[in-house]
C-alpha cells in the first residue's frame, strides 16, 4: 500500500512590507521620535506575543503529528491484512472488513495531512514575523541614532549660546492695520482606521460607500483581487465598489496582521479592545495602492 500523499499549502512569502510607520528620517523633533519609537516597540511586543503562541502551537502540533503517524502505520497494516484476507477468503464479510479498514486508514491519513498543514502554516507565519521584526529593529536603531543627534545638537547650542544682538535705535512705531490671518485649511477627510475613528473620518466612509452604492460600478481596473494574510490559510476575495475601490469584510483577532495583495504586504495592528470584531477592508488603487482597515460597527 503506497503512503498517502500529503499536500502542503505554503503561505505566500512576504516580498515587500508596506510601511507600518513613517520612515525614521521623517521625525523632526524628539517628541516625533518618541512617538514613532513607541509604535515600533508596541509592534515588536505584539510580534513577541504571537511568536510565543506559535512556538507553543508548533510543539503541541508536533506531538499530535507523532501520534497520528503511529496511527496511520497501524491502520495501513490493518488494511493490508484485511485486503489479504479478502483475497484468500472472498465473501461479503471479508469485503466489508476490508472496506471498513480502508475508511479508517483514509481518516487517519487525512488527519495527519491536516496536522502537517497546520504545522506548515505556523512555520511560515513565524518566518514572516521574524522578517518583519528585523525591519522594525532597524527602524528602532535609526530612531535612537536620530534622537542622539538631536540631543547632541541641543547640548551644543546650550554650551555655545549666540552672542546678544546690538539693539538698534527704536524708531517710532508706524501705524498698523490689523488684518485677520487666513483660516488654516482643513485637512481633507480620509478613511477611518484603528487609530483614527474621528467623526469626520466616519462620515467620510459612510458618504463614500453610500455614493458608490448608488452609482454604476463601471469597469474594474483589476480583476480577481484576492487577499492573503499571516493568520491562516484561505483567500478572501475583494468586491469591486467602483471608483477604484474594493471591499472585503473580515473578523479580526487582536495583534499584528500582515495582509498581502498581489506583491504588497500591508502591516497593521488590531488593539486588544477591538479584537474579535468585524472589520471593513478597503483596497484603494486610485493612486499608490493603499489598504484602509476599520471597524464595521462605525458604519452603523
């Protein structure tokens, strides 16, 4: 009896990581650096928690695989014996025994296959998380270096204050006309996120989705847009909304998620307070591809 063929589905490798944080060089002050570094530390902490869970899962899965392999061997031996007996003693009883032995063997083989797929999935996710951790640690190093440079520059300015300027004779003040400064332009509204659930963002999402639902979708710029992620197997299919926007709804656990669409991976974090809720994922290809993720309950 030939051994069963175990089909292993490997998670798609993460070729590129969409920036979770702004590049370290974008920080202009110590406060900016502190905020960016906290985000990096939070992401690393979430990765550590997920890795601890996955390592424990791998150990438990390996123990189950060992037991399943023994069971497959036993069922294979029993099947061979049942087939041999059916050939020597043809009849309904021996044929039924061989059939039952075949069913038990197939069940054992299928269980072993599922366990090995689970093992492969956890192994691949561990690899992708470790790759992202390397990038995050590099960002942290850049932020620390930039903070040290800013502190050194401030210390140098404090040690060498600029000479006091010689005051010029004060002329009589000229008559002035008070002109009200122009109002600062309001930042354009955008999609909400796990970090921004402001009324303006929520209103933007509701209005945009309502407008798209009331108009023809038109021809989609991309066909068969699929989503893979680092939390398991399977593929989610996006629905085209129109105006270069795609949507899919998912329930998300807490922690770090890596969503892969084509060759881009978008990393984002789901806070524990939002864990196990339904989320809306909007894939925007109107310019540089973006993925907007927010709680579905905001639309209610």
